[in-house]
C-alpha cells in the first residue's frame, strides 16, 4: 500500500515552454502533497506544500507564478513549470501523506521526474 | 530549508563491513526518518523513530536518536553491494508532517 506515482518519469522541453508533472496517490487519499526539487548530488529541497482544495504554500525563494501547483482531488496534484529555462532542469519529486491507514507523519514518495530544459 | 546535516558526506566500504551515518538537526522534532535513494530514483522510506524513542531496529538497520544532542545515527550491518545508495535523514516537527531533509550520505559498498 501507500504507492505514489509520477508522470512523466522524464521530459525534455524547449526553453520558454511549460511542462506539467502529475503526482498521484494510487491506493490512499492524500490530504497533503509535497513537491521537492533535487539538483545532482544534493538533497531534496521542499518547494511547496499543497492541501486538497486549497492554495499551495510555497517555500521562501520559490516563485509561485512560475511553479503552479494544483491539488484538485485527494489523489492528484500537478506541478506546472511555466516558461521553463535551462536552470529549471532538475529532478522533481512529489510525496503524499494522508489519514486513514497511513500515518500523517509519514510521506510516501513518487519515483521522481527528470526535467531537462534545452 | 535544510535543517539536518549528515556526515560523512560520502562513505566507501567493503562488502560485509558495517556502515554508520550520522545526522544532526537544530530544532525540536516529533520524529526523525531515514530514507534511501538509488541514483536518479525516488526515495524509499527505511525507518521512523519518534522523539520518545532511543533506538529502533529493522532487519540490518539500527537507528539511534539522542534528542539531548539533537543527533541520530543509522547503522547498516553486514553491508552488501546492493546497499550502495544515498541515505537521507529527515525530521518532522511537532507542528505537523512537513519534512526537512539533511544533506545526505552517499554510500558505496564495494563487492
């Protein structure tokens, strides 16, 4: 149980275009989803926290107009990188936590999405 | 923001040896978790230790927590080449379920 999927697993896009990444909790309802960014050989940096049906809370230094987060249902959150630039190239990882059978203190991570902006 | 610091940043050992990684943090926590990440992959949850616990075991993993020193250690016994990965500690504050990750330790186990 507690499986989180991400789609796509990797994407290459041209500078200036937008890219949408989906994060789904497959077998539980995720009241909270988190989006992280990870640069090579570095740790995960939290970008934003989203609760179903409400606006995401962004970490300091993360542009909310550039990284659009939508958490429209208890099983789906999307991250849209708008007007992507090469410096946005990174590994984006989502995680989900929720009630029910999952502990609210445990996050279940997706497999990540490798974004390359050319 | 990064709260935890891990040391060493990189560790190379022979198969069969034990590997010890340390994590320090700065603020009060509800729990501390250890994760493993293979190169270019997502995170796998290894173990969670609560702030009122001092030691926890899971298979070949042993985690300790010293809240007075704000530190934790992860011990992998009888390491295998398949244990090669990056290991991260993450803390969860008393307020909720947000995780703050440490810098990670890159472990290489040579066959």
